[in-house]
C-alpha cells in the first residue's frame, strides 16, 4: 500500500528495476474507492492510476474495488459501486479482480447473482480518533 496517490508511489519507484526483472513478473493492484473525493468518477480514478504508474515506473495489473464509507458502509454502498468499478476497469483495460465487502454485510446479500467476486473482509484497522 503506497497511499493511493503519486506521492506515495514515488517511493515504490525505487524498487521498479528489481520488480521489472523479477522472474514470473509482479502484480500491482490498484485499489479504488468511489467514495474518496479524488476518485468520485471512473475517469478520475483512471487518471489517478496513470499518475501512480508514472511515479512508480510500474504498470498496474488488476483492480480491486474497495468502495466504502468506513464504519458507515451499508450493503447498498458496496453494490452501487459495482458499475463504477466495472467502468474504471474498462477504461484502464485491466481486470476487475474483486470487490471488498465488510464481512458483517455478507448476511445481507440477496440471493440473485452479483457480478464479479465479492471478497468479505474483517475490518481490523482503528483510526487514530477512535
């Protein structure tokens, strides 16, 4: 995790020559969140990745949709982010590998099929103000 912008990715760029030579290649996953101010649209998210790639001198290999509102996240927030994630992946020509779902919301999932892979996670990070 390099912080989600080109400033953090600059530090990753130091390792680009090593990663690019690595036998078997590397994976660089772009984690997107529709609810962040700088990535409210797919076009914004695509542009931010281009900046991250330029700063890191590495290319992303896949996308993870982690659209959330921290502890306020509802199932509808996650499900309504799916079109954003799919459009972003399409704009970038990258596979959408998964959508993160806070595990307590898993019991609320409807029975019908939901596109893509939903990956439930247990949230263990506590913000400094909590």
